[in-house]
C-alpha cells in the first residue's frame, strides 16, 4: 500500500501521548456567572479552593480568586464559603471587558 | 489585610503531586466527579495508572485520538472489562517486579451492573489494585437511565413518572456492602463533602492494595441527571451523610468501622427536597425511603458492632 | 494399519486406556492416533474411544468404522446392538467379563480374549478400574504390543504405589486372559 | 540452524497447545473452562504447579475476563496466552475486537466447536468463522504437532513489531482437542532461540507507570481511519511474515507447514480440493488413493483464514480446471461455505473455472473418506464440462 498522507500519529495503535498533545478546553467560556471574591471578607480558610471541581481557585497568599480561564462558574465556591465572601455575578456585567477575561 | 486570617485546612497537606489534569476538561459545571479525579491525581500521584470505560469520566480520562487531557497513563476498555484489564496490568507488573498503583475508575452502571462479574471475580482473587466506583445512581453519560444503584422512587428516563408508574419501584443495590462481603483487605465509602475522609481512605487504599483488592465507593451526585443546581452538589453530598442516606464507613477484611458518625440524623426529606428526581414522591413513598435508610443504617451499625466470636 | 475401538463407561478409564495403549505403541516405534468421542463427560455414560496404529504417519482424522479390534471394558455393553458393527473379518475382541464366552458373538470374530478385569482390578488396584488389566490382556491376545511397553506406558499416568498396583493388574490380565479362536 | 531432537510424547491437541504456550514462557495466562478446550488451562495450571511454567496464572470468572486480562498484559509489555472454544469465544467477542483494535499481541488457542445451542458439544468451525472480521489473525491447523508448532510461531508473528496483532490458533474440537498423537516437544532453550529475534527488535509501545501514555484513545474521523488503515496494512504484512516464520521454523526444528497454505500434489493437478483443519489430513489420504487411480488431483490446506492468502491461492490455483472447497461451517446469507465464498472472490484472479462448495462435518459429523471421494468425483466431473451443483451439503444431499 502506498501511503499518500502523513499519519497524524507516530504510533501503530491508538496511543495518546501527553508530551505530544495535552488537550485543554476553553471552559472559561462556559461561564454564565462569575465568582467575585470580597478580599476583605475572605478569611483565607481555603474551603472554596478545596471544593472547586476544576481546582482553579488561585491561592493569592491571603485570599483566593478564581482562574477565569478555566472557572466554569458552577458557584460551589460561593455556596461553600462560610463567610459569604464570594458573589456570583452574571457575566453580562463584565461584557465590556471583552477579550480581557 | 495585614494579618493572616486563618490557617489553611489540613487537607491541603495531603497533596503530594500537582493536578495531572489540564485546566479545562469536559465535566459538567459543578460535577463532583471532576473534584474526585483532580484530588485523586494530587493524592496518589503521577505513578498511578487509570483503567476505565465509556462513562461520564471517559471524555476526560481517555483522550481524543492522539491527544489526552491529563498526564496519567491510562488504559481505556469496555464496561465489561475494567477489573479484568486491571488484573492483566497488575499481574504483569507483579511478574516483572514493578510497584504500580492501578486504579479502576468507573461509574455505578459498570461496577454494579455490566462490569460486576469481573469486579467480583477480581475481588475474590484478591488482585492488587484499587477500584473506585463513583456512584451517580444511574447511567448519566447516556442520558440518565436507571441502574441497579438507582434508589427507590427516583425518576430517570427509563423509570419515568407518569400515570402508570412513579419512578423506580425497586430499592438500590448496596454495592459497597456486597464488595465488603468479599472480605477483601479494604472497602470504603466516601463523598466529596468529606474530603479529608476521602483522602485518608485513598492513602489507606494505596497501602492496602499491597495486601490485595481495594474498593472505594464514592457517592457522586449528578447535577444534570438528578436535577440539582450546579452549585449544590457538595451540599447534597453533605446532606446524604447527615441523613445517613450515605453513611461513611470502611471495612477491612469484613470488619466494619464507621468513619463518621452522625449524632442526630436528619430526616431523609431534608436530602430528597434538594433533588428534583425525588420531587414527585408522596409522603408514603418518602416514608418507605426513610425506612430503607433506617434499616440500611441499622444493618451497617450492627456490622460495625459485630465481633467475631473467639474460637472455643 | 490397525484400528481399535474401545467401549466403556465414563469413569472406567476407556479414554485413558486408549491413550496408554497409544504410548505403548509409540514406544515400539509405531505411529498412533487415539481419540475419544463424547460430549459431556459423565460418570457412567457410554464412551467410545478410538486408537489407530500404523508404521507410517496417520493422516486420517475420522472416526473408526471398521475396527480390527474391539475392547469392551464394561461387560454390560456386550448387549449393545451396535457393538460389533463394522468389525472387520478376522476381528478381535477383548472383553472384561466374569464369565467365559459361550458362543461366537459375531461371525467376523476370529479371536477373543476374555478376562475378569473388574475382579482383578478390585483385588490389585483396590477399585473397579479394569482398564489397565485389559491392556495386559490385549497384549497377550493380539501380540501387537509387548507387555513391557504397556507397563512402561503406565508410568505416564501413575506413580508410586498406584503404579505398582496397576502393574500387577496389567500383568495378571496378561497371564489370566482366556483366549478363544474360531 | 537445526536444533536437537525434542522429546517425543503422546499428548492430546489440547496438551499440545499448552506445551506450545508453556515453551514460549508467557508472563500471564488466563483461561476459563469450556468443552473441549478445558484441558489446555488444566495442563498449564499443572505446569505452573510443577514449577515448569513461571507465569502469573489468573483463574478467571469468565472468558470476557481472560481476553481483557491477556490483552492488557500484552499492552503493558508482557507475553500472554489464553484458550477458549465456541461460546467462550463469543463471550469474549467485545474484548477480542478491542484487543485487535489496540493491537494487543495475545495468542489464543481455540478448539473449534459449534454454537447453535448449549448442547452443541461438537466440532465445527462456526465459532472461528463468526470472528472473521474481528481483525485477528486466524490460523487453522491439522494435527497435534501442528498445534504445538503453530502456537510457538503465533507468538513470533503476534509480537513482531511489524505485525502487533492478536493471533488465534484454531484446531478442530474433539477431533484434535482430544486426539492423542506422538508429538515432538522442542527443548525450551531452542524455543527461546527461535523467539530471540523478538528481543532484538525495537520495543513495542507499552503502558508504563509515570509515562504519560494512554492506550485506547477513542478515535474519531481521520485519525480513526488511520488506525484501521494501519491495522489492515499489518494484516497484509502478516501474510508474508507467516511464510517467512514458517520457513525459519522449518530450518530450526525440521518441520514446516507451508506458511499460509500447504500444497499437496498440486503441481500437475488438474483439479484441487481446498480444505482446512483435521479434514485436510483425511483429504491427503484420499488424494493419494485417487492419484493411484490416475486422477490428477491435488490438495490445498488453508492454514490461515484471516488474513486470507489471496496471492498464494491465486498462484496455486492458476490453470486448474476446477476447485472444490470443503467447509466445516456455513456462511449465513450466502448458503455456502465461508472459505468457498472467499475463494469465489478470487475468481477474477484465478480464472472463471468451476468452483464448488461442500458443507460437511458440522457438529461432529465425520468428514469421512467416502465423503471426500465424492467431493473429488464431483469436482472432476465439473472439470470435464459436466453440469454441477454449486453448493452441496454432503450428508444431506445424495
């Protein structure tokens, strides 16, 4: 058989190799609401970071804030925050920020 | 902002490796499954090999063509072949003297239904691997069909609520108890509201797998399939524990131990009211569910109190 | 080529006898093919086994339709209507029976060896396993194979005391078989 | 090189399969009891208990598991063996497709048995035929010695870096599984040497802890087509490889089987019988008889059903006046034998000569000497221009 097209995989069978291609979804774009952390109220207990399903709360030394590249906006952080320091704010309110996300 | 306000929970200290998953992976927003996997990779580390199947976790665990969503080695197989494929791996690694943590990661449909035969077989043979079943009480990946762990009364697409039928008529199969009855080195239940409990059980599993088969049953509410808000999964987990709907326990070779006791269990209605799949239940039906919760817990309690009589 | 058909019941060792005989033939430089025909393996159910021997490699893989020799391990099977079907003229019969043959049971029969293999087996082996005794009788009656080869073939399947008992049973079969000619 | 003479033992076909596997030093062995193959697992367990076989023995709870276990073990880098028959084969079918798709070089012995009901405890190749499109290499053998030798060759083929495919060694249940014959058992060191080239080739991709490689990615669109393309290409390569390995085996051990097909007295033959499995032995005898009567007839023994030996068969059958195929199974929806149907696809290559399908030997029916004589007579008549019936169910049709 003559192979006319370059194979996309160097492997003979169905292997994936994270060193070659680690996939990542733009889950930040899934969000309809955004967690906004009130730094003053945050007592750095870490529960938001612990329960965050994508584990995307960034530890900013004395408070936590979501990595908006990946945050899906589920709201678990806000619900689990014992001090109510996280508000879920509709993304529409940040529409003018555009590509800044 | 001048003083450190609080010390981070101890749980953070258990993380020994980075999250092995890409930042963005295809789990529904608010799904505790994502949390389970990310914590697992942080706690067990990158030497872990994952074995799993078509399921909610598949689009994340098992790559897409030549690409992958994480850095853990994995072996994807059919629902009928998880525990057996893991057996093949651990047996070969044992033959060549390699210490490996093989973790099967499947849903309840695989573990309790179509993949039960090899699961029970591997447990009976006491194979050296960890089997984690995340129990979302049905076939969520294919669109919310009932499985044998779907609870009494729950509405699913194959046990719909209508004039002639009101959800699932039968009770759920108690898979963790069945697995404990294999008298394997370690069986435990866990859920994401009680993370330290889960992590300790993972670490214990990693040690116990040298003795043989380990099974962890993770209660994992499905925001979409159960009809709960995307921010409420952890709350639902917690309420399942507080009502004794899903007690936290472990069993070592059939010796039971409750790892978390609830002083005053809440009525099961406090749990069911959070979940749409139970919304149609009448008072009688809820009473039956409560009765099931009570009797399951009583049974478990007896097991935990049970002492093997000394030989004469 | 010589073709032998064994008739027995599950548990009496017909299949094993056919195999041990095959081993004995191979020890004498013959080519053999031996196989049983049964579905489920059930104690007491009738079993048929075949053994072919030849000086050259045996190609055919069919059942035996025209045996040169019948080995009947269970005397009750003498009543089987099809027992002698296909037996070649000048055929040979090896029979485990406590009683002597009264008459020629088939016109094609030229030679018969009758031995009370069950009794011998019970006395020597301690159980009703007449197969090895009949092999001794077969060696004496047909002359196709030496007793020594049969005895050495037993070693493939038995050892220790059980081997010694079976050897005695085989030797008695060789000595005590009553040979009839027609 | 020629090796020392092996030990001669009178063993059954099942034991021969077990000996073949044991000599190849598998890392993992898993098999589940099913008549008439059960003895393979028993024999391997015996080898293990006696300290002759240093393998991980998995006492599985079903055939699906034996296949999954052995496939996973090979993809972790090991050598694995399993055996089954009939319903057992069907019960592992999903895992078989996966093993082939993952390119897991498992070697499996399959004692061919019928499948229509659980009481069909009888010989027939329908089980193998039902796995035709599984992507496996399907080898069919004729006698106990060939079972043993083919299992050894199967490992050479399966684990060849150019091939990386699961290989099934098929032998007729009952007729061969329980047939005791004198078999030469090669010395283990000689088998080691025969398999040694596998160690010199580049290592296959394998699952290694800590290495971010994943096995069995889902596969969609063109990347998936690539996998299939590579799989098909490997099966094509397997044909020549089968011939080469067989030749090398012959030089090593003094026994060879012709590779993809064995030709017997075909060179000057005018008509040819195509058969496989134990029936080929009987056919060879009948060919000799017919030859002695002056009939120019030859035999082709099909040794591999997948990949189908298209080129070798075309070469062997070119110029023949008629061909008769004996099948021990049926091709549903075509009302003919499966091997016959495949052969018909070669008509444009061979030439449009009479081709006849003979179905015989289902469910322990004997493919007897008179049956094969009848096949030869009917094929001869067709070669002489007489009208002929395309498909004949031998025991049912006069």
